C-alpha cells in the first residue's frame, strides 16, 4: 500500500511540474493591449502597449545612473525589439528566455529597424519560447520584412568570400569593413539561389566567448551552413545570427 501511495504522489507531483512548465497562450492579450496587427498599423512615434515574451537579451548597461536593456521579444504573431528600455540589473536578470512582459513605449524607426523606445515594463505570469521559423525561401522576397525581429532560421547557405583591408578573400570580417579586432561584430557573406547576403554576429548579443562567434571564426569559404538568429534590419535585411552549424 505504501508503494502505491508513494507512486501516486510521485505521479501527482510530476503532473504539477508539467503544468508549471507549460507554455502560455501567446494569442491572448490583456485589456488595453495591442494585437501585433494593431502594433504594425500604429504610426511611428505613437504610444504602443504590447505583451510579449523575451526570446533573447542583447545588452544591459548604465547611462547617467540608469540601467538600459535591449531585448528581443515575440508573441504568436510577430516580434518586438525593445531598445534601451530603462531596467535595473536586478530586473534584467529576471528576464530569462520565455518570460512574459507588458511594455508601454513608443514605436520608433532607425535605418529601417522598427523598435520600441522610451519604454516601461512589468513582468507577468506566463512563459512562451518560440521555435525558429525557416525563412530561407523568403530571402529576397518583398514580404521578408514582415518577419522583422522574429527568431528565424536559414538553411543550406554557402559561405562566400569577403574582402579584407588588403583585398584578400576571407570567410568573415571584424566589423563591416574589416577594420575591427576580436570581440567586435563579425560580418560574413552567404548565398542561396544565386544571391548573396551579409549576416552578422552582433557582439553585444553573442560575444567572443559564445559558440556562434567561435563557429563563424572557423568558417571556410565554400562551407554550407544552417543558421538561426533574429531578423534584424539595417538599411535592408541584416540578420543577427545566434547559431551556426556546418553541414557535412
């Protein structure tokens, strides 16, 4: 009898744990909160109120005594880039992947990148982690921008040559023009379907201690790779890559 009771208790505790780990419904919005479609339709510089889930933290630093956080967030329909949102280090540490937050700020634009600035936020109950959406076939398409800031993947892309400062063919550059050093952003060219694109490892998001930074430094021209990252925009598509896998 004791064994049966113990087994039933174990099963009950396991069920409770699974419920606690269950993902939230990212389609539901609280009263007064915009849907993603409403956010997209909102005018630049207008006030916006959104609910979303942290997918990655790019950076935190202090400016004039105020902590500032830059964060990638997403819901079931789209993504929101929170730029330099006032945030204490204590609260920043709480923003783990999947954390649900409510954000009030202003819709802004910088070189084609849509972001939320001058924001305040509160942490809510709920958790949701997205799966990377394969956008390989969307590269070069007009509607690629509709997926801006989402966690995405690109598959079967070939590493193409970049030119360093001496005109040599290399697989990557430190900074966009090759003028940087280890620890700076990495830029590398990849192609698919006859077109070449420039991707980035953003050093604030993934510094030189991360696996992806090391993986890009080990790339060779001609390698075929699969990637995941965030669909950042800077005068055109400029994905911030978070993982790279070289295919056999």
